[in-house]
C-alpha cells in the first residue's frame, strides 16, 4: 500500500496545479508547495527529536493502533469510522482518542495510514498538501478579483514562516488551516457572485462540518463573523430599514444565542469555566517565562474581561524577542516584532485617512479580534499560542500589508534586484 500512497501523491499535486491555475501564481506553485511540505516534515522532526512528546506523536500511536486493530476487518472499519463514542473501549484505546476532536482527526489519519502502510512521514505530506490547497485556493481567489493584492496574499497565506510551519504535518491545525482558507475562498467567490452556485455552498458546508469536528470554536467564531458581515451588508443596502444599529446588534445577539446551543461549552457559564480551566491548567504546567502575564484582578468572568486588551495584544504579537526562554520563543519573537512594526506603519498611515467600514473589514475584524482574545487567554503558553495563531493571523497580516508603503517598497526593491539578476 505504501507504493499506492506514494504514487497517488504526485497525481493530486498535478490535479491541484491544473485546476487552480493562475498565470500570476504559476511561478510560485512549486516553491510554496515545497516550503509547505518541508515545514510538515520539519514539524515532525521537531517533535520526535527535540520535544520527545506531543500531540503529533500521540496521533501517530493512536492511528497505528487503530490500523493494527481494525484493518483486517471491513465491518470493524465501518464501525470505527461511523462510531462517535469510544467510552466502552476506554481500556484498550489510547487516551487521546477519548477526546472527540482528536478522535475525528485520528479517523482521517487512520485512513491515510492504510493508504501509506502506516507511514507517518508520507501521511504528513498528504495533510500538508491539503493545508497548502486551502492557502493556494484563497490566494487564487484574491488575485482573480483583486490582482493588485497578489503579494500581500502570497506572503500572508503561502510564505510567512510561523503559521505555515504550525499548519503543516500531522496536526489538527493542519486540517483546520486548510478548511479555513478554503472557506475564505468560497466566501470571496460567493460575495462577488452574490452567493450564486450551489456547488460552492455544498463544499462550504462540508468544510464547515470538518472544521467544526476538529476545532468547533474556530467554526463558531467564523460563523459569527460572517453573520455580522452579512447583517451589516443587508441593513446598509436595504433603504427602508430604520434603526439600523438596533437591528444589527439584535441579529448579532440572536446569532450568539443560536451558536451557544450548538455545543455545551458555548453556554455562557460553561464558556467562562472552560476558558478559566484551560487558562489555569496551562499556566500551571508552563515555565513562567514562557507564558503571557495577565493582570491579577478579579476571577472568572471579571478576570477575563479585565484582561481582554492583554489577550488581544498577546494573541497577535506575543512572544516578542525579549520574552520567553529557549530558541523557539526567541525565533517566534523575531517574526512577531516584524508583524508589530508592519502594524505600526499601517496604523500610522491610517491616521490621515477616514477608515470606511465594509463587509470584509467587519468579518475579518470580528473573526481576528475574538480569535486572538480567546486563544491567548485559553492558551497563554507561548509555544501553544504560536501554534494556534495559524487559524487567524494570516488574515491579520493580509490586512496590514494592503497599501503598506514599507512592504510595497520592499517588493519593488526585490523585483528590481531579480530583474537585474535575470538580465
């Protein structure tokens, strides 16, 4: 089966190349793909040879155990794939499979293990390819509708090292990144075409289901952001609607109430409890130097609200170079300070312009803001935080690179140097 897995991979690469092909993007396809695949392999090497433990190693053990146990029996395979609870098999199954989101991911990984003869590394290539597919798709959609945004899109979704690395290989974040980026591309196409085309909507629902099964809070916040954008667009276009602000917040509140019914952890009391529990657990198990410092005021909901500004800043810019202990936090700090400098330059330029709210700014602002605050508070460890940023920071970088004079000057200089070299 390993031969089948290896033979099918280049076929998928070729299919991706010919189906989502843009003249502007062709020269970047293989460099970006190789970078993505190398990041997936590098992530596995980091965990196996440096950390010695972690989620990816647990997924490997669990998927191997599943394949060894149920592969010879077709009935057992169907039972496993369509089973939603393994509590009755708690004694024989790895502990990681008792968590529903990990269990869903291990189903995907187990299928890849059958195809690749339980090869962690070849399966890593497939998962990284799916993640790359999502990034490539959203970039192709952006360039199709807004050709001038080519370089901000490519840097943000295909080349920026930190989240490209942490959205590669055998991790749930890899699948989540691919789903989010594909959904972003579908939203762009849907908005530009006034949401016509049932095929795209069908694929969107499937991707949303996969995202919900792996990272349900990502899916919920994405739906909330889209609801905010669609509501804003509707009440601004329809002229007969009065008290627009009232209707906007009413629909948004109803959306939040509706989403809170989709998962027990979204109920207000449970939501704060889960956040607080994760927050305290990670703080307790982390080195103090490698955690975000929160103001020690209040408890529970009050502590969360008081620290929202800290969470927002940390969720986007931390760790900075002078924070954290060890090589990896320092390396992440270099990229984060670049991000901070680019943000300051962009904000400084906006001082002289009147910022007009629109569908895209509202959707991305709600999504990035909520994701950053919740992620930093629930996962204040610098390493964990840097990994989870892949779900939302590419959009933030994309926003601050648009019309960023510092970035534009850099691109122009690089193009000039490359043209001299070619001549």
